[in-house]
């Protein structure tokens, strides 16, 4: 891999296009944002072109352009569908071909959840976890990762042994529409989102939704650092944790890997993470009255020292091979770790975009 190559990246959201450039898994310019607000699709597309031209002025020719863009979309072919948060995109917009025509370099487009997970897998938490295990003298190593983004909406991505799971329809890890365990008539995103936290706070506090504080303030109220309805704040984060834990349990049961949380709401992990891990490790009663574990694997809070120590502790032993003098290592414990991003969501997305282009 030529680490000298520069990749232009973009994190596209409903209110802003955030541009950066990455070389050797590090951002090499100060990221800048261009507001998305436009009268026409052509004006909005020109803003994307202008952003990459500005990067070109700062960094020279890129080896490729790689970025995240909201869906639905045909990501492999770079065609963007009808977007809720960028409503000028309608009927299929061939964004990849447009940019390849303009800049004459390969262009790769994915969604933010995928690139967040990919960045954490190749340049973030997966390396950190395996380094912790090595330091502890534990021979276990992890290769799989689930990345979940918690913010205005709820997104995700899955990396299996270094490969991004995209799916046959570019719809791998579209977790937002999974069923909500507390409100089965709606999606998990209605609870795992900014609006979800504010909605519960407003309901419990007996106020209108538009009077509810933002999640950061609700977190501070729950911690006792800010005035407000503490019981309502704790209830808001309790519901958030319950729904999030159910989704993590379902995904981890299939994927069996490290789980990393990003997005603005991950900043409140200190208030909701203990409850998430508690739910993950709680058994439920079967129809015959016997308890069934929520997962076959045990979950550990890697943001907590006690959780990290228990996760990295060596619990295996050497066992004899029958009819020989040989011994082999055997560890019957099954563990996953859950943690909030240390890279930061935007940096992880940028690194993921870089890695995706470099590995093509």
C-alpha cells in the first residue's frame, strides 16, 4: 500500500458538507464545511465540486475521492436516491460519474455508518482492543466489529475480518429500521436518536417536546450537574439504553465482535453504557421457566476500568491432546467489548473513507 497517496474525503449531512484529506490514515488538512442549503440540485452539486477543488488547491492531485453520503443509494455505482435530509436529490443522481468526469480519479461512495465502522476497524478501536489483550498477556485477538452511530438518526456498519459488509443491495447494517422493543409499532430509531431522548424527557417532565432540552443537557441533568427534572432525564436515558441494548444483542448474536458507538449521543455513554451492558448480560425466562441468556457471549464495558480488566483477563488453560504428550490452549469464555469511539466519529469516517479507497 502506497501510504503517500492522498485521498479526498467528505462527510455529507443534511446541513453541511464537511471536507478533508487523508494520507497514511491521518487527516492532513483542517476540515472545513460548506453549508448544503441550496435553491436547486445543480447549485448543491456545485458546492460538492467546489469543496473538492478547494482541497485540490491545498493538497494537489488526489489518488481518489472517497466519502459518505446519505441513502437510500446504489453505493457501488454511486447513484443517490430520494433523500429525506437532502430533498433536492430525487429520481437517481449519478454523483460518482459526475465527480469522476470532473476530477478524472476513482470515486467511492458509502454511507456514514459503514465508513465509521471501517475506520474504527482498520485504524481505531479494533487495534486498541487487541493491544490491550496483548499487554495483558491474553492470546485472544478480535477481527470483527460492529459500529453504531447515535445522533439525529441511528446508523450502523459491520466489518468482518477486515472486509466491510455492504450486502447485495447496498443495505447491509441498515439498523435504523429494526423493531423497537419498547414501542413495537415503530422503529428503534424513534428511541435511539436525539428526538427519542427529548421525547421521553418531555413526556416524563410534563412539558411540550419543543420545550425539552437537548440530549447533552439531559445528560448533565441526569448526572446532577445541571438543574432540571432529574427523574425525567434518567428515564430518558434508561429507555435509550434499553432499546439500544436490544439492538446490540441482536446484532452481536449474529456478528460476534467488538461494538463501538459513535455519533453525538455517544458522548453521553457515561450515563447509558452501564445500563446497556447490564441488559446485554441479563437472562430472560423461557416458556418452561428456565432462564435463557440474552446472548451466548458476555458483554463488557471497555470504558470502565473494571470492565476492561475483566475483558482482558486470561481465563483459558492448556489441555492435553488425547493419546499424546501434546497440549493445546483452550479458552471456553466468550466475550465482546462495548465502547464509545476514541477517534471521534468524523475522524473515524474520514479514516474509513481513506481505507476503502486504498484497499480498492
